[in-house]
C-alpha cells in the first residue's frame, strides 16, 4: 500500500482544515488506519485511529476537535480538524494502525499544518 497525505496548510487559531489520505492497493478496506503527527521533536505520535469497521479512537489532545473517517470504496482516509490550536502545528501522516496488527507501510512525505496564533 502506498499512501499520500494532502490538505495541509496555514490556518488561524480556531480555524479548520480537512486532511485527506489516498491509498493504493486493494486491501485498504480491511486495514485499520490512523493519522500521526510529528512536531518539532523526533517523535511521531498517533493521534487518531479508525478500524476497518469504522470504530474510532483519539489522543486526548485532539479528542472533541478532530474527526477521523474513511471511505473504503474510494480508498480514502480523512481527518477533519476543527478548533485548531498552535500546538497542532506539525507534519501529518497517515499509515496503518499497528495496534490492530501488521507493520507500517512507507510513510510518504506527509502534509504540513501550520496554525498561527
């Protein structure tokens, strides 16, 4: 599976952005997926996950503000980000959620989100 995240950009505090992730391959619909982000530090953190069946889970820092969704027919993963904060500034990536088994796919370039105060 190859992944390409897009939709990042510059937003003001309190604003919204919607990220998209296009996935190649025929097995996307059975793979648990997630959004990750990497800020100034080296750690890449999982912030939202969604199972093949549509069950979702969120990191506390984004809960209530971000919504992960997927369209298996289109091989697409989405992240709706509302009420953005400067601390949401990061490069965002999509990839498999390894908590449901399997190794990560190639990470791709990610998409940069910058939130101004």
